[in-house]
C-alpha cells in the first residue's frame, strides 16, 4: 500500500502547483484527508487495522490543516481591510 499512497500524494501535489500559501494549506489538508479516506477504505477491504488506523489519523490531520487554512484566510482578509 505505500505505493498507492505515494501515487496519490504525487497526483494531488501536482494539482497544488502555483497556489498561494493559504491555498496550499487548504490543498494540503484536503489532500491528506482524501488520502486518509482511501487508506481507511483500503484497510477495511484488506482487514488491516494498521492501515485503517493510519487512514483515520490522516483524515483528522487533514481536517485540522484545512481549518488552519481557514484561519489564515480570515486573518489575511482582516489585514487587507
């Protein structure tokens, strides 16, 4: 499964090219959340508790990264006004 994870990370990273810093935080969070969801599903299919657990962890971390991106955007908008 590490190959699947690396392929997903590479594909999602290519889509993040050229984004602003705040967008990268959102993109990074969304990417990690998606990878976590795929890992969790793969863990369910294969019966691997380790992969399922790692997927759940990545989903949570991705959600936190997205929230940080939201805070950054709010601060940047407030500073611009």
